[in-house]
């Protein structure tokens, strides 16, 4: 008789845990995953009462299931566009994988493989590639927000870039091999300021060989690393809304740049060096703004890469998209002159399967 009573208690407790698990999963879509799981845990603990240890263990297993179910439901309900902070080191794709792995682990969901042809339970993409050596704002789409990344790319981007005069590399930044060195002692601050107008407005730019652009389905940067001969892409139209010199301490110079899509800061710095009868390469690059998202206010650091943290960020970021103009005016004397984003002209050339476009 005693054993039968214990069995009934166990069954009742497990049933309660299961019910609370379902309730928590439903609550997750309207509240936080943490609060939904806590609610289920409290209810199960109350149901457990003074039952035996075995029943308690079984019930608490139900609580764990409730927590995972609630977190998974919350994660899969997220949809929209937000921004994260990309540090030096990882590529944009690698950072995205880290974000996805962290969210799936929190939700108790199995990791996903990188097969793009296979349907993914959790959809995440980024818009606007940052080089591995660059830092700053990386725009991320989650759920149905991945479909918004293409339109997001038509917005302007802001960068702070530090170039070094007198050196050129094969990658046009500090990660590459030095290919050329030239004198720079003759270059003055006014010389740099005097040529910046040539790189402002609607201009033509040749993309770097090390880039996300593709040839026969493979990135140019990948082909270069394999040692294959790669021809430079032809110059294409791009837009620079504003360009100013912030600091000049030879051989270093710091630029503040606002540009449209498809623009490469590395090419800009290299072209400035050539215009000054020397050469130059990027030493530091930070994207401070993309569309309405700024580094200071919107870019989530890694400690905020949680389901609830991203949910809060989406609430903060999504309303900003409706007020960000898709076409930005050039800073010219003629107010009627309006620049059509180069993204509209070049997106078909550089669009990738995961919605990524190289802009650094």
C-alpha cells in the first residue's frame, strides 16, 4: 500500500511538472524566459510538497524541461533586426556562429550545422561584413528579420579609420604582407585635407582583391589565400556622404567617414596614399554606426547575448527603422542634389547567400 501511495505521488508530481512546463512555454512568448521558467519551478516545488526524494528528483527534471521549453519558445519567437559589437579577431560569420551557439545552448536546443541548404530552426544573418581586424557595429537579423537585411544595407554607415602613410600591403590593412614602402615626410596636414574633396560624393572605386566579392562562386579573399591569380574588379560607383581628417600624427592619420553600401574603407585609405604620391594602409577601423544603430547606444556586448537581452534590444531597435531614411542627401551646396545609395547599383554584384555584403 505504501509503495502504491508513493507511486501515485510520483505520478501526480510529474504530471504537475509537465503541466507547468507547457504553461511556461506559452508564457515565454509574452514574458521573459527566466520569469516563465521561475514560475514553473515555483509551482512544481509547491506540488512536490513532502514527497519522497525520488519524486522530487523526477519533478525537478520536469522543471529543467520547463526551463528549456520556455527558453526555446522565447528564442524562436524573436524576430527583427538589432546590433552587436564585433571585436578584433573573428570574422563577421564566425561572430554570428558564436552568437547562435550561445543562444541555442541557453535554450537547451541542439547546435546547428553550417549547411545552408538544410532548414535551420533558428534563423540568424548579418548585414554588412566587417573585416576580422575591424571592430564596431554589426547588424544582425533574427527570425523574419533576416529578410530585412537587404533593405538595411541601403542605409549609410559611419567609420573611424586610422591609416598609416608610407606602407602598402596586399590586403590594404595591417594584417597583410608589406608590398611597398615610400617616403611620407613631405606630406603635411593641409595636403591630406586638400584632397579629401576628391573622395567625397558620387565617386568610382576599385574594390580590394581581399574582399567578400566573388568569382565563380568563391570569395576573392579565399582565392587569394590559395595563391590563385585574381584580377581586380572594375571600378564601380559608390557614395561618400562626408569625409574629414580628425587627427594627423605622421605617419598616422585618422578619418571620419560616412558612406553608402558597397564602399571599402581600405580602398579609400590606399587611394589617399597614392593621391599624395606615397602609399597608405589601414591600421585601425571601427564602424561607429550602421543605419540608425550606433556603437554607443545599440551594439550589444557579449555579456548581453542572452535571449532576454536580445528581446529587449529588438524592442529598442525596431522602432528606429521606420524613421531612418533609405536615401541620404549628400552634403552639398545644392540642397536638391540627392545621392542614390550605391547599394542599389551594386547589390547584385556583392550579395551573398546569407545576406552579407562587404563594406569595409
